[in-house]
């Protein structure tokens, strides 16, 4: 994202909420032992969303450097989330304590919502 591009913060916030809801609805996220890969990526998305929520929309719109930098970081993290949600190599599973020979199936809902978030 260049400094000239504007991100619709409200649209991004809504899409991120939908992605978090999709993670929380995944059957392997159930307590007491959620799948470690699902838990890791959901936590990553929640932390990214918290960063977005810390941005003052008026400061962002006025060109505030810190606000724009934070939104740029959120956009990058969302693109990374989409890449990770579509990982089939088993490397994500190794990083998160899962079984690399049997990586978690994020399912079409999480994959689609991760892609939608990355495209905002």
C-alpha cells in the first residue's frame, strides 16, 4: 500500500470481524483443546484486528503518519494471513505445534474470508 492509497477502515474492520467469527465457528477451535494451528492463526488475526481498532479514523484520513503506518502493517498482516490459511506445505503446522503430515483444513469459509480481508 503506498502512502497515496486509502483503505476503507470500516470495511476492513467488518471483514476482519467476519474472519474472526469464521475462526471461532470452526469445529476444531472448540475448548478445551483447540487445534494449535487454528488457535495460532486466529490469535494472529485478533491481534491484527486490535491494531486496526487502535487507529483513529480521522487521523488516518488526515494523513497522520503513525495511523497510516499502522494500517499499512494491518494490510500486510492480512495478506500474510491469507497466504498462511492456504498453506499446504505443512510448514505452518510445524511452526504452530501441529502435525505437518496432517495439516489442519481451514475450510472454504476461513479461506474465502481471509482472501476477502487481504483484498480490502
